[in-house]
């Protein structure tokens, strides 16, 4: 039998860590499937499109050409240069290749800047509900998590009154995510301006998680706080290839930071992962320099799926979902049913065979909501929401 250790053997840095809710629900769905049940998956935030062929081919060709050795820790110089141009164009910013640090997904772009910037006892503001990695990494760094509730009626942007009451000279870092997981909300520019002015006033850093920045609908644009006066020097922009190019398993992303911080991040990468797989970087190079119609085609498809899911969900008496402007999540309000989010999510998978996440998998502020993913086929969206409709009616 494998030896079992109690948590008292470990440091405070790791004892608080929890799995991501999505993995737990996926495991339950798979267990039910093994019993012969048909489960509709609306829980995993992963594009259902294959990686574009030209991108996969570039990775395969790189392996064939022997690109299987270490690269510089911050990434292949040509790739950093291409990312600087691409990410800069997207946001109307001048970005220097030295500011770009390539990582194994976007997650290092959340983790390493937090380690580099947050000392024990520093406060960190972040969205609630929000991507679970934010709170995890704040705690690993020894920081004090300061969750700020999001407001459904304002595109799930921060409650700015609470934000103003919480930000202070003790705040070292503010984490933003727009378009956001789990809500699909895009932070309005006026809110970004407000947040930027407070960040400057209290001399805080910002990590801006922009991995859904190209998944926006209705012809809107998701702006980066780094575009605002004085913000590029205090912001780490985090982006990657998982969502935009359907490359979740390749593990490829990047962070863009002011040069002095970028050097520290490069050193963290040097000692933590060494570098990102060379052939993955060549695939990423092709993704950015090859044809971009894959991205626009995917966005068009997501918008149709969003519209259909929204229509079906809002036709269920008692459910109410806002029209999300980005990402691939719907975050319906379930408060009228008198059950909490976890109860509803659990009963939906057990009784209706639909896997969804409870809003509380993303923090206490997610109570009263469930998260539905529309990065899945139209048939599954229709069947999943129809099953939900039947189940909610039966309550
Ligand atoms: N940030 C957010 C908001 C996410 O939703 C995810 C993945 O779901 C990530 C970061 C991590 O993505 P990656 O695969 O690039 O590490």
C-alpha cells in the first residue's frame, strides 16, 4: 500500500491547496459514464476544436528537425520577438522582446509574477468569483487574499465601492481577468480607468489575465488596463495559446512585464521549469505568423453557440443569464430555486446527467450561480440545456 502522510508534514504554503472544481466534476462524470450513463459535458473550459493543422504540423516538423533540446529559459529569441509584435499590435502598445517571457501555459504567468511581487503579509485583490489559481498562488506566496465581489448587473465587473474600500497602501497587487472566467464578463473601460487610478494612487502592481481577449462577441473589444496612461510600467499582461489557438495540451503561454521584473521572471523559469518545450514554441510561432482565419471562424461559431445557449437558458422559468461578451462561459443566476449552487450542480449531474460547475467552485462570491461552458457542440448544448429545463421544472 502507498504510504499515507498527514498534512501536518507539509508547509503552510501547500496545505491550503485544493483541486480545481472542474477536475472533480469531470472525474464524477467519467465515473457515471463508466456505469453506462450518458453525461452532457458543460463543465470543462476547453475548446472542442482541434489545434489547427498548420500549427500541429509545425510542431511535428520541429521534432523531425531535431528541435528537441533546451531553449533559452525566456523562450526562443525569434518567438519572443514575434510575440512582442503580435501582443503589442493587439493592444496598441509598443512591447520590447525583452519584456516577453514564454512559459508552459499562461499559468506560470500568474504564478511567477505573484511569487516575484508578493511578500508574506502583502494584500492582493482579485475577482470573486474568479479563476481558482489566483487565490491558490496568493496563499503560496504568503499574501493575504482580498476577494472583491463582481456585480452581475455590470458585466460581472468589480463592485467598485467595495474595491475602493479594500484597496490601500497595504495592497501590493491587483489581479484582473477580462474577459472573465467564470462569468464571461468584459470589464468596461470606465471601470479599468477607475482601477488604474487607484492602482497608481496606492502604488500597486496589476496582473492582467487576458487569455480570453480574442474571444469577444458582438463586435466589442476587450481593452487591457496596460493601455492606460502609466499602467504598462506596473502591469504584467498574461496571455497564451490554450484558448485562442485551441492548444491546451501543448502548454504554451507568455507574460509581458517591465524589463527588471521580466529578468526576475526569467530566473524563476530557469529554476522552476528550465524552459518551454522547443517544438511547442515552434508550433506557437506558426500559430502567430500563419493564417488567422481559424480564430475568426472559431469566434463566429462560439457566438452562435452562446446565443443559442442563452436563448434556451433564459427560457427556463426561474433561471436568468446575462449576455456574456467574451470567453465561452454562461453564468446563470439560480437564486430563485432556494437551493445553493453546489446542491444544484450535484443534482444536475446525478439526476439529469448534465455536468456543470457550481459558482462557488470559483469563490464564495459565486454562490447563487452555476457555470455552463459553450465550447462544446451545438447538439450537446441543446441536449444539455433541455435536460436542465426538465430538471428545473420538476423542482
Ligand atoms: N486564466 C484563466 C482565466 C483560465 O480560465 C485559464 C484556464 O482555464 C488559465 C488562466 C490557464 O490557461 P493555460 O492553459 O494557458 O495555462
